[in-house]
């Protein structure tokens, strides 16, 4: 397989990951806006915590889907089992990279590329969670003595 073929496959995976991330964030942001339509400052502490937990769970599912996307590519291209493909993808995406499972030499560029994408996508979702918590804290009613 030529380098151009492998580079196109890598580019396709990056584009699909970005599309999945953006679509997931659109859904999450739309849901969040509806959830706080009556006013974010009216949420009780319990409801605020539940909102953060639900948002975090949604983000975890979104990252799992991205890992599954890369695992599908690994399984289709070069890894024999779904278990090894998902394991390699998850450890690469999370930048753990144990090294106990490696891709064939002509596909090894995908592992570090997935790690870069994983760091970036985690950064984007962490910033969203940070924005949510900041809004919840910033809009909390002040208590006078």
C-alpha cells in the first residue's frame, strides 16, 4: 500500500472524528440550552450537579463513539479482532499507549495521530464542561447575611 493511500485513510479518520465531535457537541449544547431554558440561576444545587453529571456522561459516550470509529478502522485495516482493535484505539486515544499491542509497520502512523486527536477532542469537551460549571457557579444567587 502506498503512502498516499495510508495518508488518505488517516485524513478520512481525522475528518470523521471532527464531524462526530462537532455533531455530538451540537446535540449536547442544544440539549443544555433546553435544560436551562427557564434560567440557569433557578436551578437548585442538586439539579446543577445532575446537569453536570449528565453532561459528563454524554461527553464520555461521545468519546467512546470516537474510539469506536478508530477501532473500526483498525479492525478493517489491520487488526484481527474487535477486542484488540478497541483496546488499541482506547489506549491510543487516551494517550496511555502501553505498547503491548502495535500496528503493522506501514500503519503505525495512525496510533500517534489518534493520540493527538484524542488530546484535542478531550480538550474541547473539558472546555465545554468548564463553561457549564462556570455558568452554574457564576449565576448562583448570592446569599446575604
